[in-house]
C-alpha cells in the first residue's frame, strides 16, 4: 500500500473544520509574474483586498455565481469599527436586530435576521455553536451572514439565515501583532496575534485577549474577560493537511437588563393605540409625580447580581486531496457554561406608571404602605446556572468533474452530533413559590410588589433614583427574618436536555453553459431529543423528527462580472431545537402537566423566495448586490380556537436588500447597505375568553423584534499613506417588541392596544489612525459620537436594554 493511501486511511478517521467563504469571485485573469495583486481561484474580494481562503466543501460556487444573499464582515471592518464582540460587528450589517429574554439567554447573542431568531443558527468554522453565549472577536478572521431559509446548509433552524464565524488559523508566513487600548469609562483592552512558521509545511498561531471596562453612561456596570486561542497546522501546501486548534474565553460582568417600559395594558391612559416606550427622560406617574429618569440608572444590585461564563472549544481538521477531489473530516468538542443572578426591571403589576392616583392610607393596604401611584420598579430576580456541551463530526467529499460539456462542482457530506444542556437555578434553601418552583427571595410572592417592607429589603426601588449599592440580604423567604445562604438547587432540581443528529447533504453547481448556472442542494436530518424534568420521578419526554430541506437556484450571467438569479430554499425548526438554551415557540413540555402536547408538536417550516443581482466593478474591486425576497413561516405553534395548542400560525416577511463592499477609489473603501422589511403576522392563532375565541392580538400586525428600515455605512479613507480617516453611520427604524390589548370575557372588542416599542435612531462612529512607522500605528475610535440614547435589545414585555454612551478609546498597535 502506498504512503498516500496510508495517510488517507489514517486521516479519514480524524476530525476537522471548514470555513465558509463570502464575496469570492473566480473570474479568470491572466497571471502576471511577480504581481502582488495577482488573483487566485481562492480569493475573497472585500474592501479592495484579495483575502486568501481555504476551499469550503459546501461552497460549490463563488458568491457571484451563488443564488443567495451573502454578506461578509471582513477583519478590516471589525478592526476599524472598534468592535469587541459579535454583536458589535453585526451592527454594521443592515437588517439585523437583537432580542432580549427573561431566562436562558437574557443577555447573550440573540440576533434576528430578516425578522427570525437566529440564536440557534450561529456557527464557528461551519460547526453549530449552540449555547447561551456572548461571543468575542479577538480570534475572528471574518464573519459571514447567509440570509434566507438555510437548513440545507446548516441543518435544523436557520429560518432567517445563518451566521458563521471564521477563525484565525495558521498561515505559512511569520508575522505578529499586539495592540493595547485605553479610553473613557476605564476602557482597557489588549490583544495579540502571533503566527510562527515551523518549517516548510507547518505553522503555529496563537491569539490572546484581556479586556476590562465599565459601561459609558451606565451606573455600576462592568465587563471583564480574557481568552486564548492556539492552533497548529501540519502539511501546509501538501495534499495531506492537519489542523488542531483550541479556544477559551472566560467572562465576568455585572448584567444589565436595562429600562422598564412605562405602561402595561392595565394602566395605559386613554384609548386606541398607545405606545409604551422605555421609561427614560421626563416621566409623570399616575399619581401626578414628575421626575427625570437618566440614562445612567441601573436597577440591579451590586451585592447580588453577577454573570460568569466560559467557553472551551477543541477542534481538529484533517483533509487529503486526490487530484480534483478532496476528503475532509471535521471534529469538535465544545463546552460552554453560564451562571447568573440578574435583576430584571419588571413592570408587570403597573408599578412603573402606577395604577391609582394616590397610595392607600387605610385598611391592610395602608398598613403595608402599598405604593400604587407609580414611580417604582420591582427588581425581579432571574437566576440560572448550567452548561451546554457537544461533540460534532462532519465528513465532506467535494470536487469538480464534467458530464460532456456540462461542468459540475459538487459536495456531499455527513454529520453526526451529540449535544447536552443541563441547567438549574439559584435559590435560598427551602424556598418555593405557590407553584412549587424554587425561587430566590425578591418579593415575587407579595402583591402589589412594592410596599414599605419590599422597599426596605431592596426588592423594589424608586424609578427616578435607584441605588445599585442598596443593601440586600438573602432571607429565607419574602417575609421571613432568618438569613440563609444563596445556593444552587442541586441535581434533583435541574433540567437536562440531550439531542443527537444524523444528517446527509449534497450540493451541485451545474454550469449548463457559461451564461447559465443551476445550483441545487438537499439535506436530510434525523434529530432526536430528550428532556428530563426536575424531581426524583425521572420524568422524560422524547421526540424524534425527520427533516428534509432543499434549495434550488438559477443564475444568469449577462457578462462575466454580473449575475442575475432566482432561488427557493426551505428550513425546518423541530421542537427542542435550542435544548432549552433560549426562547423556543415550539419547545418540549416543561412540566408533567403539559405532557399532553408532546404528540401534537410539529416542526416549524419556512420557505424563502428570492431574486437578485450582483456585479463586480472597477476591476473587480467593488461588489454591488441587490435582492428582493419573501420568507414565510408555517406550522407556528399558537393557541387554537378551542383553547388547545395548534400548529396553524403563519408569518411572512417581504423585503429588499442593497449592499456594497470594496474600493470606490484607490484608498477609499466602503462597506454597508440598506434593508427594507415588511414583516407581518398572518395568523397568530386565537385568544380564548371563556368559550369565545377571538384572533390573537398579533394577527395582522408587524412581527415583533423587527424594524422596517435599517441602513449602515462604514467607510475608510487613506491619505498620504500615513493617515486614515473613517467612520460608521447606523440607522435603525422604530423597533417593535410586542403587543397587548384590553379584551376580556366581558369585553371582546378592544378599546386600547399597547405597543411596546423603541424609537428610531441614528448612531455615528468616527475613527482616525496614523502610521508612525511601517510597524507602529496609533488610532482613536469614538463610538456613539453624539452620545445618542437608544436601545440595543428589546424584550417582548417588561424591559429594553439601553446602549452605552459615548465611548472614546485610543489604540497603539505594533506589528512584527
């Protein structure tokens, strides 16, 4: 047996990763000896530079010839904008909004693409990265966003699209860099990236991070984290290659749930449609008290609240070339942990605006000192500890061949994965609420929430001037006087979710003639999951879903530099897709009492139709894109007219997207675009009052967690080879969080509708950089230059997270 055969047999058993390309072009060009700008078949065109990439098994055609809407955030944009997290980077892309949550993942990454939650469709080097996380970018090369139904590419979920984080991996040259930043709000950040060549065919690379900052314009808050990402590649430039990598990130922060909404449906004044926005600025309560709520207010408690998280990722990539065919195998082990106690500013009992013109002075309410006239915030306590872990293996075989005059670029592969999530809550030992659920003493068993006693215990605070340093004691219950330590609930109270996936997929880009390309793809998934409920009885719910998804597109190329396309793609989100690590409309039962719905559950189905155009201009240095699309979700879980769970819900989003990336003139780059959405809930099910069913308040209205119009533009200009000036403009239209109306069993026709929303805003950033020498540069970033008050994440009810104020920091960079 030959050495190459032995290598193949050995490496085919080993795991590996692939990365997804974006804004690539494979147009022919005559090579010129010694030309540093000579294009290659693996180039990526972005911000005027040709970035090298390794072939991706599933990317069977360059982006110009791919009938999908794809956006790449290159490392230059991440660096120039001063992005320090995935959320920061994604804000440079129009059409992406962010949602908040109560539990599971209240503060982590929850992006919405084309109006659909994409938390469970985030990938690192093509491998699903599940878990409640706040991701960093210190080890990120680029970020790719594929928009539209995308289960064919990534598997379950992906109704609105996918996000793929492409890691920095070893290269054949020696290089290194280190940068240090310091700014207002005690902003401190150090990053390092060193690549060492270990002979002709091997290289080692390591990235490091240390980050520590307060949050500008916000009281008490801080964020601290550190990370490291080493990797080793063997066989570079040879037919057989092996890459081993590891990633670790540890974070500690004081979590911020933001600002409560002003009104609930029970106390909103007037009739008709009433906007309930976060209670910032000048506020007048139901009792007539007028005060000012500053953007800096923080309703949490420094003596109780915290959020600690960590992520471990160990990966292995092995591949071997057989002429025009490549075999690649991918393996990854991931474990992420998250532990938090968070104060959520809750308005559910109307304590923010108030429910009466004055506080009671007589009777039991008067003796308790109930605060009903408004101006108070209940510090609701949300807690969780837990972990998610997974083992994923992907095997891909890809290459090119001809059938007569027809060219094929194909890929086929298989995926096997195992995932587990386990979670519990923090409690004061022995404390349970009326439903038998373990809780942490916070006033949740008291009605109304705010009175003399709960204010004294810091369960409630004033709307206008809360003190984060209020004393807090872990009493045994809301009314007890004995103190008990805060502890984890333990194994008997934890919930565990297990899942495994078996999948097969195939793609083919068929060049019928040079001007006409047919793109096809299909994927089959068997997704099985189990939920084990808390308690000693060992109640388990099991479910297996078999999913088939496909995509098809046709590309017409009037010229080698332009393309017109039409495409269709599907996605499917089965029950328990997030394993309890985020909000799921279609979750498995969470109590034995709700077990009856298990047999009723169905996967949610999504279909996307898209037409578009792409063009490379100015010698292939500028890429322009345009797309019009419709995405429709069916089988959504709603309440039916008989007051039972039914899968008849339907939503639809129509929209247009425009994009531009590359070089307008030598030294002048641009990245950004515009998105317009028409998001509508077609059928939100029913709300049942007694025996009468009426349409849900959501039916016919704009989908929550969306905005109709968004625009971003990041530009950078180089002057005199030493000075760079740049900036970013971001526009986000009014965002809808959720709806409620005042219908009841005695009033089936609503007299008022409360719309929880955040107003539209513009944000501007600026940057200047001076190259002191060929190896040393200094730059200054000013984020939120005008100190605009706006909101970064919205929850359907209760609260919205307010953005940081103006943040200015300088960075000294050294390359070697």
